[in-house]
């Protein structure tokens, strides 16, 4: 068992990683009281580790081996044991302590690992419901973990409806991630947009001498900022724009439902949620306003805009 000083160092490690890498989430996390902020950082640090395995350059079989190892370590933490034999692991140690302090739902972080396995195994999504399964695993599960760390308004008891809202907000965030990363994912040979939707907008068959959809989107994205485009490219790009806006409208529907969770949270937890969701919602709006620019260059918000959204979240949270 870690000493108080060791735990302080473990949490400091997780918080430093969160500040450095959680470009959007950190603006909300920092609004929480210290103990809740530390727990959120531990969760983020573990989730970041899993995502990095999935996004890395290792061979698929090696990625799956590493994910299996993390799943075993997580199971040990959830059983109240040391997460990993041998060398001290600050992320697992902080996560284990967070589990003592907060009722983190068993299995939720395991769902994240299952979702990243879907990435490694290159699962295709035939329709939107298939994509929702993936989104619930990689983001909805994190939403349910966050709910366990958040504080509730006086007189409010979190029930199944709160878990549903947390899950739906996670799906909204992941839809935004997918639209932000369409070009980057396509360059890596991955398309998360449902096959049904690609077919609906004429992006599945024909065109570009039958190139696979990922290659077609890469070609379009690379020419998105060009001053002159062929008539065929212009037509194809218009279809991608329509598809992105179609998916963005879906994302807004999930945001509209998930954001209602803020009404059940205490002021600082609501401020955290409104800041994180607000930044992503504004990012989604930016992508929707100009899908061509988002294809040409990864969409993001400037630091001052993120800070403004976080401030508005703090002021908009109910007392």
C-alpha cells in the first residue's frame, strides 16, 4: 500500500499528464475540488494510456497483448489488489486510491479497453447503431466514471437516468472527435462514419476509379484548401460536407440530452461538465460551419476561447 507521500507523487504525475495532454478536458477538470480533480486526473491518465496503445505504431497483435495486460492490471485494481506486480505504477496506484474514495463503476474502464480493441481489430460500422456501441465503450463509459466522481446537488440521488445522461454526453463527445479526426483517421486507413451513411451520400462506390472510401476522403481532404478543383472533386467534396453536417446534427441531439446531467450536479461539478461539454459543442459547431476547413486542417479552439467557455460554465452552473 502506498504512503501518503507516495500517493501525492502518484497523483501529481497524473495531474501533470492531464495538464499536458488533455487539451480540452483540463479546462473543466481544474474547476473541481482537489480530491475530485485528482481522481479525474487518475482516470484520464489511465484512459490516455489505453488510447495511446490503440493509436500507436506497434503491430496489431502487440497492441492486443498490451491491452490484455492492462485489462489484467485493471481487474487487480478493481479487486483491491496491486495493479501490477513489480515496478511501482503511479497511474494504477492513483486509480486504486480513487476507487477507495469514489464509487467508480466496476467494468466501465474495461469497456474502454474493449472499445480500443475494436480500433485495433479494425471493426467496421455498418450503421449508426453499430457506431453508438463503439462510442459508448470509449466515451460513454468514461462519462459514467466521471459521474461517480462528480458531486450531486443537495437532495439529488443519482439513478439510472443520470447514468444514461452521462453515457449520452460521452457519445456526443466521441461523435465530435470522429468528425474532428476524419482526415487523420482516413490517412491511417480508418473510417468511423457508418457504411450506411457513406452509401447514402454517394461516398461508398464509384468515383475516383473505385478507390476505397478512406483513400477517397484523404484525396479530397488534401485538395480541400486548393484554389481550383476539378468538377468531380468539387462534387465529391460537397457530398462529404453534407455527410459531416448530417453527423454533426446527430451529435447536437446527443449533446442536448446529455447536458441535462448538469442539473443534477453540485455547482463545481456542473461547472466542470458545462466547461468540457461546452468546449466540445463549440468545436462541433465550428466543424459544422466549415467542414471543408475542418478537412483541410484539424479543427481546434484557441486557448482564450476554451478559457471563455470554462468561465461561462462556472458562471452558468446552478448554485
